[in-house]
C-alpha cells in the first residue's frame, strides 16, 4: 500500500451521532421532554409522523453499539448529551439517572480505546426552557452555562474534547426562520435574536467550562461554500450574502468579535443593534473548531425570502437522497477558507457523509452502498489535500455511525455506515462501514487503493 494518503500521527478516525437521533426512550428514568419530543408529536410536522420515541434504541443498546465501534476500529466517537435527561427542567434539579447514562457510555468508550467528543447541544432544548422563551430569552446564556458546569464537573476527568453547540446556523434557520425544525417558528424578527443568544450561550458555556474543566472546548459549525453562478454583479452580491449568512454569521462573532455587514442588508429592520459587551462574551478563546461539511451551493440572485439568493442545480453532478450535490473539492476549499479567515486553529471534520438509497440487507448480512463509499473516499482525499496544503486537521467523523432519525425527514433518509432495521433493531455493517474500517486500520493508506466493491 502506498503512503500517498497516510494521515498524520494521532489523527482521530471516528463516527458521529446525536442524542435525539439515536437514543429513543426520551422520557425514561426521569428525563424531561425536549422541543423535539413535542415537535415530532405534533401532527403533520415530520415525515410519516416519525418520532424519536424509539429511534435506534441506543439508550438500551449502547453497550452493543460501543462494541460495534470497537469492531470497526474507530478511535473516536462524537455523540451529544440530551440536556433534559440530565436537567429535566433545563435548570436546577439534576437527574442522576440521566447523568449516569452518559457516564457509563464514556467509561465503555474509554475501555474500548475510543476517544469521546461530547457535544452539549445538538438541537434538543428542554421543553421547560422553550416555555420560558427558549433561545429567544437572553437568560438562555445562564441556563446553558449551568448545564455545561454540571456536565464538566461530572465528566471532565474522562472527556477531553467538548463541543458547545452543533450548527447554530441550522438551529436558527430551521427552528426560527423557516420552521422545518423544532421549535418550528417562521419569523424574520426572531431569527437574529435566536442566533445572537445562541452565541452568547456558547460564550457563557466556554467561560463556565474554563472554570471547572481542564481540557479542550470548541464550537461545531456547518459550512457550505458558495460559488457564484455567473460573473453578473447581482449573482456575485447574492453569493456574498449567502456566504455571510451561512458561513460567517457564527464564526465571525465567535472568533473575530463582530458580525459580517451583510446580515444587516439581509435582515433589514429585523437586525438589532447589539450591546457591545455581548461580543466580549461571545468571543472566547477556543481550543478547536469542528466543521460539518456535506455539499456546496452554486448561487444566483433570485426572489427567495429573505436572502434573495438561490441554488443552481448542476446538470452533470451526482445528488444525494437529501438533494445535496456531491462536491468533494468544496471540503478542501472550506478547510482552507477557515484557516485563511480565522487563523491556524486546530480543526476537526466533525460531520461528513451522505444519505443514499440502500438496498435491503442481502443474504449473509451484506448491504451494498457503493455510492456512499465513493462519497466518503473522495471527501477523505479532500481532507488529506487540505492537510498537505497546511491545515491543522486532527480528526474526521463520518455522519453517521448508524442509520437514524433524520429530524423532520424521519427515518426515510439513511446516512449510516451501519444499517439499522427499525423493526428488529438489528445492526448490519454496510460495505461502506467495512471499507471505512479498512481506511482506519491503514491510517488512510487504503484511500490510495482502487475501490474494493
Ligand atoms: C446536520 N444544511 O444537519 C446535523 O448535524 C445532523 O444532525 C444531521 O443528521 C446531518 O447534518 C444530516 O442532515 C444539517 O441545510 C442539516 O446545510 C442541514 C444542513 C446542514 C447540516
């Protein structure tokens, strides 16, 4: 095997999941409801009425799932904690059974030689806090800091990599602007407030972590590079707007201490004048950034609300089942852009993967998913290229370990490298999982080999 694709020593090879998408049993053992429990139980809001009540039953099968990761040879696992399992009302009373679940999971991971990356917030706000205004209430910064303190006190001895928020852009755009995700609001006046408060909460959680934790904490954002559809000035301007909105809206305040000016253009009178002292809270020193990358966007000016920028479909490209163009070069471009814009901060690719149609499990327990292998292989090569170009990239996590609940799309989209039969909860490693195990074992060298299947 050639060394052409060997990755740096210590590079972490992992897979990612999120609590609400895999755990099931959302109200077990004293847990409180989250906004996703409510959202999914409101008729008409999710595909097929799907909920997270059972999901992958990981809450009861976590030992088997850790064993599976060990069999795949993973060296890292990114998961999230359900806030309302630990603090059923969001603040105040701690539910020991909820904390114990994550404590046992972390022990099992360490025992298996798998480094845990813990995300504090992957979209499942305690419903009790939504009743108090959720992310629209400025008090959320204090709530989130309190929760971060509880978690750090309990687990910092064993968890060395912490993440505050997963994808603040999706939380706000899906939850407060377009309404496809919980809590399902569609309000141009709320969206900037939710965004800003999320970032204040991020800053407050980092501060709280520093007071009790001794390891590393960072932020995870989704980045989708924007390429103008033409040289026309209106397309160039639309591209800049879309880029500021999706890619700079959170990284700019977190790392530079200010918002990109385009946000005022986009939101107009819905964009408030923020108190200057907020930026001192938001801009905290971070130990790393996590980048979630799925696709790019070729942008043209159009009448869409409120961005006035839309996507141009690429006639000869491959699209995934979620309608996302496969564009590996965008991952290299993204990692280089982050380094160029925000400096040489350690990076992890904290999510990357694809939903494709998978055939049923064949006799002998095989799932052939060549398109997913091709996707992962080309994106891993793109990561390698960014490392060669000087980016400090410390790990890569496939989205996802398991087929799981794709939010309002329900169980209809499968991202896993492991197939889940939702009727029996049987796990079957897909061809992509076997292939990834080989990449991990060879520390990337297998990326230079022809496709095995
Ligand atoms: C991420 N976009 O969501 C989430 O972190 C996961 O929970 C989710 O399952 C996964 O990607 C696949 O969707 C995203 O529109 C949702 O740009 C939407 C976008 C990006 C990420």
